[in-house]
């Protein structure tokens, strides 16, 4: 999105997105994998390329989880965070799409860096494929399945990303909507891959679930659109009739929810 089209609240959200990713990558690259003190006075030995690839891949894993956590914020209807920065749901979906791209890209590079290390070591089959006879009590067995769970989560996100391309979304909306439900499966596999991701995902994910439940409850009461016409460029007329039967009954003080 062009900066001229953004409000101050949207610029703040964009700053949190860009600045947060930069800080998380810096922390993952320098703090968690910083230089350890050397006990010898000789010159340091150069690190192999696989060491840098693993460090970058691990740092980008944190970026992927951060983007996943922020991914739910603009997709949640009527949440206080979006209203606080005066961002509409329509504009929020724009950021939701870009956050999805960022989450998928960082996830792919995160996985690719580890595959590069495994291929150099000649161990990609042992590290990337399921080990059915490994015990989860052993560190080796847990490591293998942690990798498999991460691959399963990435596969779900890739399927969501492919069906979210504008061409596919406009021509096969039902497929796009149904594949998007893999999001819940992807979150479960992400937590199995790294359980501490729960603290990144929990606040926004719970708010998103609440909005989905409320949307489902609002849509469960059937109503019939009798008339919808444009009276002027800035005014429209909408006439709604309640559905016959018990589901269409209402009481004084209740309201009608109009979905976008």
C-alpha cells in the first residue's frame, strides 16, 4: 500500500510490523546465537556456511511466529485494537494479506535454511521424514517429529497462500474459504513444532476465535432481504423481513447484524 493512502493508525501498525520484524530478527541472530567467549588467544576459526544458514533460519523462525501472531489482528472484526488506531475492517484485510505473505515467506526460508544444512550433512532423510520407530522419550526422536510438525504447518500455510492468490480467490471462492480452515490445523502443528509460540499467538488468536463465534451466532438467525436499492450516491435503502418460524422471532431491544 502507498503511504499516501494510510492513516496515522495504519502507519503505526505498519511501523510495528516492520520494526517488530527487524528487532525479532536482530534478537534471534545476535542474542540467541551471539559470539561466545574464546578461551584461546589464537585467531577465531571461520564458521562453516551451514552454521550461518542455521542461525539465519532459526532467527527467521521467530519472525514467522511474530507474523502469524499479527496475522489475526486485522482479520478480527470490531476488535478494540483496530478501533484504537481507527483502521477499518476493509483496510485491515489489506494488511492481513501482506502479513500472510510475510509469514509464508519467512516460514519457507526458515525451512529452506535447515534443509540446506541437512543436505550438506547428508542427513535430510533422517531429519525431515517421519521416524515411526523412534521413541519420543529420546532427544533424537523428539527432534525428528518437531521437524515433521513444522513441515506439516508450513504445508498448510502454503496451501492457504496458493488459494489466496487474487486469481484463485475470485474464481474459486468456495475453495479459498474452505482451504482457509486449515489455519486451525496449521496453528496446532505450529505449537507442536515450538510450544512457546503459544505466547505469540494466544492473544490475537483468542480474539479472532471470539469474533468468528459471534459472526456465526449472528448469522444463524435467518432473515430475508426484501428490498435493496440506492436512493442516492451516499444513501441506500435496505428492507429486511424476519424469517417465519421460531428462528425468526425477536424481542424488543435486539439488533440486526449486517455482515460485510
